[in-house]
C-alpha cells in the first residue's frame, strides 16, 4: 500500500524536512517498521521515494507541538493549518488523527532507478551512507 502525498510535499520529503504526516483514518493503514512507496497519485505505478514508518500514534489535531509542525515541513501553526484546510477542507482541533512518523530510505539503498538520482545533487550524497 502506498502513502499519498501532495506534490508540494515531495521536495520536503526528499530533503528530509518532512518526516511526519497526519491522516484521518478509522484504523491505521501502516505498521511501524513497514516500508511504503511514497506517491502523489493513487493509481500510478510511479513513486518518488520509499519511506520506513518509525512511529505511529493517535492524537487530537489541535495537540500538534511546535516540534511536530517542523516535522510536518511547516514553519508555524498558521502555515500548517492553512495547508490542512487546503487538503481536508476545514480545521477541527478536536479531530482525532493518526500521526505517522517516517524516514526516507536513500535511493541508492532502495534500488530506485527511474531517475530519482537526477533530482538529487551529487553533493547531497553522504558517502558514509553508501552500502
């Protein structure tokens, strides 16, 4: 099962600036330790990254911390709220959400060979992380 993201989140994820996402699910659709394809289109076979889920818990939307706002890829609560409203239509601080924490699996470890390497600059590759 893939995890869907908005196109504007792709760069943040690839740069390691977005490592958390909130979802309105009745039950979790991912497992801690699971590896999932990160995509922008549900029915497309293309994906932009592989991510490993490192944490999963439920909380009220309004309980998001300043630290978690940064992990979501935003600079302020207002910025996060605005993005949430664009995606889900409204902001309800009492809404229960699943918080999914994840880490990007580097493309050279994931075996991705469809051009993702062209997105990353060579100086962004840490030689200590190579297999």
